[in-house]
């Protein structure tokens, strides 16, 4: 079994889900007392979020790059970044790595293509929905990406940072997300990417008939696939 290097803390609530899901998947596949070999480097999200807000992405990338190299030195065989948004700085993170980094967008695109869908709605932080770093990765996988209206994006971003990243789950916020998802479906979305690792804490498949692609679940399964591969 390969050792998984996890860059977490963005937020720690979703990183805890990563740890739980990875270990549950390993146990499901191998049985008995098996669990994942993993190393977690958890950053201070406040520091990262301030760099996001001020547009200092390069500095954020340097910090996460240092975390990645620390994981490699500690014995990780590959890296996963336990957040969607910070894949914006993937080049800075990979710059000094000699081990693979499994991109969350690639894993999501593969899962969607497996279901033979073409048009997908994307929910996430404002950065993920509006900037090109994530959508272009999906487009390279042959997908057409739809995003909510500007007003909806503002409220989605607020719910993520002011509620979900603080561990707060509100029914009113779930209903808002479901309304946005339905609107995207009317516009042609065949499924919805939950493109922020916290959204799965709020919305699950039992809440809607629209196919959901929870990137936390997809990414953790991809990590286990790689960890158990020859």
C-alpha cells in the first residue's frame, strides 16, 4: 500500500471527511483491520484565506508547496490537496515535487465521463466558479461547464466561508443550493459538481434527483485506487 500525503486544513471540517472516507474505503476493499497509510499536513486556513482574499496566490502556492515537499520528505508516495480552490496554485505546489499529485479536477472529469454526461453544473467558491483554472481542466476532459448567476455565486460563496467552513449546516442554505441546482438543470446541466469539499456536508444525493458529483468522495476514491495500485 502506498502512503498518501494529504495537504489539509482548508477547512479542517472537510479534511476530517477526507480522512474518514479514505480509511473507510481501504477497509471496505481490504477488510479486517486495514486502514490507509497516510500523512496529513494541516495548514492554518486563516492564513491561506487571507492570501486568497488579497490576491496573493503565489505566496499561498509557496506555502502549500512547502507542505507538499514536507510530506514527500516524511515518506509520502503521492500527494492529494484536500480542497478544490487551491488547485489554482497546482504548478507552485508541484514545482519541487518528485512524486505525483492527484488533481481533483481530473478525478471529477473522469467520474463524469464514466456516466457519459456532457454538460455539468459547477458549484464551489467564487474563485472556483469564476476563474479558469478549474473550468479549463474540466473542459479539457470534454465537458461543457455551467455556473450559477452572479447573485447566486455571491450567496454560495458566503455560505461556504461563513457557514460550512465554520461547521454550520443550515436547512435554509441547503434549500438555496437545491434551488440553484434545479436552475442549472433547467439550463441544461445533466449533473452537478459539488466543487468545494465542504458542500458535501450540506447536500447529499438523497436531497435531489439530479446526479451529484461530490469531489470529496471522488477524490478520496481516486486516492485509494492509486494507493492500492501496483
